């Protein structure tokens, strides 16, 4: 069931807070959007709203949060790294709401980093860098819960899943400011977040490639994961036609289509093409580079390549991406195109083009 409410800004705020508060330094550093607090609904116990209360007049500082323990009746305080999210405006795609929900956020995260203690600053730096690294091409799923507007008395929320892709930029260091006698530096981090409820991403695909000439000690072909090096890839199909004439044993069965059918497929060619970033640390990429300079680089059916194509699907029950057997394809192929995709020039990366075609003949000695 689809909710009439789309993805809310508060859903994305919680997502960002979780990302920064789930680093390997989470036991030592806490991030908070000023003093954003999540109110808890008495109906279902879910966080329903975020309320901002900036404590600039706090005697301990705006990055200190006072706490109260109801069991021991004691007051305490804990420090946090203040965050601010500027230009936090959604850019939804103009698609009818009940069909596809798609939204992009282009935003900047600002941090006030405490400078008077070098050890504290270093831990904060490491936590921010770790969260930033995790947000570079991060692909995953978040669940949101919304009120059933068609049945407002229904205590059960409508649960929807959104797949997302994030991209983080570099960290910019701003000016040093003094607040309440403490020195802080502002950090800026650009971030793009893309959420959609009914779509699949190319990040769910994985490719492994092997060749007859690279085997292990047990004489088995080694399958190398080439997914990290892929820039783009696609299956291609070409069809050639030839004119045809009906024999006397055939009659026209559909007069409505007779003027449209003028030829029939004669041959069908299929291939898969990859554009890769060359890296000699990957044995099969190094092997392709060497063979591109040899006399054996022509598209002759001499050496077989083995390709494993895997596509992950999100399982709502397990709440993770899984690989089903019917989404795993293994093909035996020949190398037909193996060379740089453009002329090489100094100062630029070597970008490689590789085309493999289905193997259909066997050499006979």
C-alpha cells in the first residue's frame, strides 16, 4: 500500500544523523543538528517530529546538552558536535505522487569543530572523514512510516522503502570563530542525496570475469571481480533483416499487418561492452592490456572468457539486498574488442574498452 505522504525532510535528517553517529568513533563523539530533538508519539512510539532549540544562552556552551537521569535524580551534561544543514530543499520529480516518489537533495553540511583540545579535534576530524567516505556512492534502503490518511484511526503506519544513492564532496575548512570564550572552526561538506521508491540502481549489479590463461594451482579458472573498475557497461544486440516472399503454401492471416511486415530477421548478434579504468594490480586487466599489443588481439575464437553477471534484489522481509539464483547469469564469451576507448594523452587515466561476444564454436585440433 502506498502512502499519500511523500518522503519527509525529517526522514532525511534522521538518516544523516544516523550516518554520522554510526562511525567507529560513535562511543566518543556525538553529532547533533544544533539541539534537534525527536518527539515520541504516544500512539506507536515512533519519532514523529524534530524540534530545533538552539541553546546559545546555555551557560556551558551551545554544544553542551543537559541531561536528567530519572532513576538517580541526577543532572549531567554531554558535549556534541553541532551540525547545521543549509539549503535543505527537496527537488521532487514531477511524477504523479501515487505512481513514483522521487526526490533529490543538494545540500551542505556545516560543522562547528572545537579547537582548544587537539585530541578532541583529531577524533572529530576522523569521524567526519569516515562518515564522508561512507557517503561517497553509498547505496542502500531506508524505511519510512506515514499515517494512513484514508483511515486516520488506523494505529498501524504505512511502511514504505526508498532506495537511495548519496555522493559526498570534499571538506572545506572555514574561519576560526570564538564563542563564549571557546575557539571553533567551521567545516563545510557538500552532499547530494537521491531517493526513489520504485527503481533499481546499477550499483546492484556485480561482474566477475575469468579467462582460460589465468588459472589457480588446481587448474580452475580464477574469477576476478571487475565491478570496482567499471565506468559503464551494456548488453548490445544487432539484427540484420532480409526480404522474404511468401511461398504458395502460406496464406495471409492478418490483413491489418500485411503492409507492415516486409522483412524477417536473418541474423542476430549479441555482445556485452565494458568501459573500465585500467589498473595493473588487477591480473585480468593487466592481461588484457598485454594482449592488446600482441598479434593475438584480433577477434579470433582462440581463448574463452567466462563472465558472471549478478544482480542484487532488496528483500523486504530480510531487510537487505540478496542474490537470487534467477538473477545470476554465467556466459562463455570471446574477446572481440580490446583497446583504449580514446587516444591516450599524458596526465589522463587509461580508460579501456572491452567487448565480449558469445562463444559458439570450438577449435578442433
